[in-house]
């Protein structure tokens, strides 16, 4: 399954209503993926069903939908974005998903997600609407999150 862009590239899905998430996406477009190797889209503007995602998944965590339709969630979605970005960012993506570091990265992601309204670019509208649960902490969604 291709991403919604129809280009056969992956798509990193973020919360477009969250100022911190939007600021982070702008940073990623400007510095991590200046050449558009993958799409960066707010979930509110996508056909989630076509991507194999639900609104609940997108509210819970960032999602990276690979061109084959498999999904990585939370810190592993961010790792996918880094691995598919410009060459200098790729090692960081592999590091985030590495055994031993992956669990710590998951806890850091959960903390950031829970406190994003207090971080640079965040606003009170960024406050989590539901508590973090196991899916975000595990970093998986779909059949094959790495």
C-alpha cells in the first residue's frame, strides 16, 4: 500500500492541532528531510483509513506509515523519520531504535508527549486529551513496527 501521497514514500503523521508537534514537524521538514524523502502530514488532513490508521492511534502518538503499509508508532515513528531523512540524521534514527536504547527512547517519548504543552512551541491546546497507554510506550502499531 502506498502512502496517501501516491508517491510510494513513507508518511510521518503528527498532530496538527498541537503547537509543539507542528513546530517539531517544521523543524523536521527544514533540517531532517529538506529533500522530501517522505511526507510529513497532520493526521487531521489525511484519509486515515487509507493509511490503515485510526484517529485514536494518531491522538496517542506520532505514526510513520511505510510505503508497504506497515506502521511504526511513537518513538519508532520518529526513528523512521530520522532514518529516512538526510544522511547526517540517519545514525540517530538507528540509535533510537537500537536494543537497549529503544526502551529508554520510549520512556522519553512518553514524557515529552505528556508534557508537550510545557515545551517550546507548545500551548495549552497541546495538553494530552487522554493518558499515555501501552501502545505508545511499546512503539508499535500495525503488523511490522521495527
